[in-house]
């Protein structure tokens, strides 16, 4: 819908309103439902309040702090017994109000104990969504990784800022084209595949290049 590359010497959320709010207002004017997902750099009171005024639901990651970690202290220890090979994942939902917030909001914690790791992986999400803890966390974690892994949004290694900006926009266009293909053309059985799986199992096939005096034949 929109993409903007900012210089590296500004805050990650710098200029969020100029990018996000016009997109939201445009789609709401068309009668469509908009839900926002954002990383912890966007956990700003001004952003949450702007979304709430527009009736837009959101799920935004929160930086960890002592108050949040005390709310899940009993879940940070792995249960007794032999651990399974699959990671142990637990969730907890509770009400929390930061000092800069005007009211309490729902926060969901995800505590994951991977096999062979001493400490758990912990993440917090502030949300206005009413779904189950697992469903909200899944919404907050999916899709953004597809852009990074499948179309390499963050692979910006050119020397000039403008060149990197063009690479970012090309990555977004590639993601939209692939997502359109997935939604409109693919059979139902594989529509849920991530873009990386489609690349490896559908598009990335072996080929042979034959060269003669006048032609290259693939």
C-alpha cells in the first residue's frame, strides 16, 4: 500500500502519521476494515490514540520492562519433566497502563521455551483485538517476515540512498504481485503456503542452458 525509506539517523517511527494515516483513511472511505500491526518502535501513545479515534484495531509490539515481566514471572520457568522436541509456548493476557498512556489496554505475552535454550523468548503485544491470545500473536508475527524472506525488503546494500529506496519499492511490488497470484490463481490447497515455499516448490525449477553458434536455448 505504501513504503518509505528513512535515513538511518532518525527514529524508526519518524513520520509514521504521514505514511500510515492516509492509507487508513483511504481504505476506510471505501468501507473496508483496516487492522494495523507494528513493531515495538511504533508503540507510541499518539499512534494508538489516532487509531482508536478512527475505530481501527491494532496489534503493536511492546518493549519489555520490569512491570511487564513481573506479570508473567511464574511462566518464565520451564515446567518440570523431560522437554518435548517442539517448543513450549504459553500465553497470558492482562491489563496494563504505561505512564504515558491515558488508560489501561490489553497486553498479550508470549513465552516460548525452545529445546536446548536456557532462557525463554518473551514478547509483548498491546492490542485492541478481541481474539484469542494465540490468534492475536499469530496475526502480529505473520506476513512481515514474508516480505523480508521472500522479496528481501531489508536487503538494501547500495551506496546511494535513492538506489536503496528503489530496491525497497521493487520489493514491495514483487510482494504484491506474488500475493495477488497466491490469492487469485493458486488452487485452494496451496493458497496458505508462504511465499518462500511457493518460490522453492513452484517457481524455482531446474533448467539447462544450451549454447550453439547463433543461439542460447534455455
